[in-house]
C-alpha cells in the first residue's frame, strides 16, 4: 500500500529542471506523511476521518485516504461526487445544499449506485432532497447544517436544527442522519455547545443523531470541542500551504505543493518577474501579505500579480535570481490553485514520477 | 459574417432556467456590439487593433475579431499561441518573455508554421529567442518591452530600449520589430514620451521601429498618447466586467458575461448563499469592495467567498431572493473567471445557443 501506486502517471520528463513552467509540483512523500499523521490522530481519538477531496481532486488519492482508514470522503459539489463514484469511491458526504431539478435528478442517480449523505439548512432544500430520495427508491441520509458562528450556511439555532431534523424525519425519501457545521477557526468549543444542545433536543424528540461532523484544517490539532463530534472533515491537510504554515498549523517542510516558476525578467535589483500570476496562484490572500513565498530566496514574497506575471520582491535577497532560474513558490491557498490546472506533476523529492490529470477540476457544476 | 456562426456548440439545454449552475453565460449579441464598436474606433484612428485573446480563449471569437478587421491577435503564453495556430490564426504577438529550452523549441516550431512576434526586455531572453529563430530558419521579429511606469516587465529607460534594439538587430535569427509597453492606466501620455524617445533614438542608430504597441482596456477610449502608437491591445473589451463598469469604461449593459448561480440558502434577512464561490468568481478585487454584483437585486454584492459559496448581501433588497432562485452575477474581472471553466454557455438574450469549449484554458504552460 504505497501512495505512489495509487496514481496514473503520464510522462512528464525525467527531471524537475526539464519541466515547462508554471506547473504545480506535488511532493508525494510529504503528502503521504501528512495523511498518515492525521489518520493516526483520528484513530487515537476514535474520531471518524472524512477527508475533503476538494483540495486534491484526485480519485487515486481519495482511494489512498480510504485505504489508510478514512471513514468516507467529503465533496463540495455533485460533480466531484460523480467523479469519485465513477472511480469506485463510496460513502460520501456532500457538504452543500443541492438545489434545482437537474441536480436533484443527478443526486437520485448517485444515490442508486453509491452511499451518499447530504446536508440541508432549510425546508425548501429538504423538500427537493425528499423528491430525490423517493426517485432513488431509498432513503437519503441528511445532516442538518448548523451555523455555529461562521455566518455562512446553516440554521441559526439549536432549536431550528431540531425543527429541521423533524421535518427531515417526516419527509418521505429521507432519513435524519445528524448534524454538520463548519466551525469558524477558534470557535469549536462554542460550536460543540450548539451541537450538543441540538443533539440532546433531537433525542428528546425521539431522533437519533448518529453523525456530528465538523471540519477545518486551521483547528485540526486542537482538542477543545472534539468530544461531541463523531467525524471531522479536513481537506488542506494533505498538502498544507502558506496560510496554514503562517498560522503554525504546519511547518513549511510540511507543504507538499509548490508552483514551479521561471524567472523571466529582473528589471531592477528589487524586482523579479515570474511566469506564475493569478492564473496559477489565484488572488487569494487569506489575510496575508503577498501571494506566495519562495523559500530558497529567504522567504521572498510574490507581492503583486497580473494574470500571468508574478512580481517577486528580491530586495532582501543577497543572491539575486537570474533570468532562467527556476523557483518553487509555496502558494497561499492550495485548494483553488489545484483547481486551475488540468494536470499536476508528482515528484518524490527531486525525482519526477509523472504528470497526473486532476480528475475533478473544471467541472462546470 | 455573423459572430454566432463562429462557434462550435454543444447541447446545453434550451432555456437558461434549465442550465446547471454555476456557469458563465456569454451574451453573444453584447460581445458582438463591443467588438464592432472598438474595431470602428481603431479603424477611424488608423490604429492597428490587436485584440488579446487571454480574455475569451476561444479560437472562434479570435477568428471573428480577425474577420472584423483586427491586424492580428495577442496572446500571453505559448500554449495560447499553439491553440490559436492550430485553429488557423496567424500574425500573433506573444507579450511575454519566452525563457527555457523547451519553450524556445516550441517557439521555433510555431515560427515555422505561423507569423509570430515576440517581446524581450533583457539580453538573456534575446539570446534564447535568437536560438529559436535560428532553429526555425527564419528571423523572428522582436519588440522591446518598455517599463513606462507600470513597474512590471520592461527596460527601464529609452536608452536601455535602444541598446536592446541594437542587440536584437545584431543577433542571428532575430529582427528588431519595434516597441511594446503596458502603460499603467492614466499614464499613456508619459508612455508616449518614453516610446517616442526610444523610437527616435533607434532611428538615429539606423533601426526602423515599425511597431509601437500599447494596451489596456481601462484607457481604451482616451485619446492622449495614441499618436505614437501603431497598434493597441485590448482583451477585456469583448466582455467587459464590473471593474470596467465601475471605472465607467463601459456601462453594465455592456457586460457580456454573467455567472449564473442558484440561491441555496437564505439563513437571515441580510444574507443569501449562492453556489458560486472563489472557484467560479476568483478572489480578484481590483480595488473594489465585494466579488461581483447582481443587477436584478438592485446591485447586491457578493461580500465574501468560500471556494464554492458566494455570500450575497441582501440587506438592501426589498424583494428577498428565495432558495432556488437563479441570479446572474457580473464578475469583478472576467479574464480569470473564464479561465476557471472548461465550458461556457453562449446565449443571445434569453435564448441558449449552446455550450462552447474554452479552447485555451487549463493549459499548463
């Protein structure tokens, strides 16, 4: 069971120096270590690990996560679920309200062929899901999405969660499965209070809350508020990125993905231009300054972006880069970066294993 | 010569209401009007129109731009040039330093089969280009990229431009073609002074500056500093977007692209959640507040994003949207949005013409 055997490689040249840029490099040994470390923690806690595949979007790595002990996977949209089902994955949680006739038909088709759980935070969504479950001929399990402070989706109180659980329970084609939240970093204790109140209320109403799911990489190593959870969703933990290194969730040595870029111009001693811009790095800042960092240049940052240009601040670099040099950028936020590329290149240290097609990207919906 | 006939359609449902979301809609009649209006202006000015295809990435629309009178096209990377050459386009300008053995081999292959102009702002790039021209067996025309104030790529003074022009002129495999800049919005007059000084100096050195190229949609309607130019590059003008509407370069009625999204939750009277997040809209702010606007809701803005969630501020909307409603979002910056999708849907008012594959997206390099 070697992670390297889970991927289908296309030829990509033998050496990193031969690769065309810009291109994301996945250091598979680092990813393997990250996955094992987290699986060991959830095993020790007796907590279900349900990794979010939106980060890597690779069916092969989802299979590896499963074989390592994950309880199932998480997807953020139906297109991802379909790709993963085609690749033989099962036991999926879609953490997004599914709305609209066409999507509900697709959900029904998925429910017929794989184990799928969904979420809802309002009665209109529940009604649609009920139609899909009825069409599928089997009850679809639904978790009530709770807004425990992130102010995104979610019912606004434990009482509202209980009420929606009852609606789910009485809707033909559905089964109440439990509770789900995305707790804002630093608020898992408050989330746990909300979730346990909802769970207890549901219990008093005769409803069993089998699954209580929270997620998020920023708080993955913290213990508070885990006691109420049955499952945890993390996505970025496979690769990590600059945002999580800066939050000290990981070290930069844990960052498995870098964008290989070429220096194309050094017009002044303060500035180098790279061939990786917002179409490679995205404009995600996540509260930081700059769009990525180059470790080999003493943490020089990409201080500005055009679509295909990265502006690298080299004012603090004793050894100025030269035109033609290749640099590896640790991106701010790895998930949307992977979504930009049709293929990534998998490396093992300095060895190139091959290019791998990103299965679940560019899906329209 | 109808723009609608330039695209290859795949079936996408008959009505906008039937489309799965999120998906970019291109209103082809608006794009047609935008293209004709700009072509008429450049014709009237006697200015070469060299549209940048990085915005639409569609070979069909590039052909239409050419047939409408464009002098040639602009591309930002070699992968785009290859796709366009495969589709029969010629006379291309690549406005990006081409660096590295593999890319230079690809450039040589392109130069053998199509008319291609490139840029350079340093001697190392010129040396590589010379290798490519020699390998191609024909001189490649090179424009000197000038930093006229945008502080991106470019030589730092007219004197440096003249020196690099001389280097190009004496490099086997190359021909000095002229000057190129991306003038920062509002600085085209200063750019013109720089460019005319470089042109005159090159002339004194016996070098003819046939092409002087600037670009940028923000200043496209302004007249100052155009006199020195022979060509102008615009990309976004085909679709426009929120950033250009807010700068009054266009009206919102000129914005040809909207992202069709579905309301999936209305957890409070202030907030609706859409199924279009940063993986559909990008995080580009371009100095604005919010990530897009919904005209049908009195200009409600997407005030925050997760990867697949858009947070819509509905506090100012008298008619609150409901779960299942479909909204059309005018994106901040249309170019990177198109780059996110494998397919766009082309509409003509309320009629769906079909889905069109985005030819030049997701190219690794």
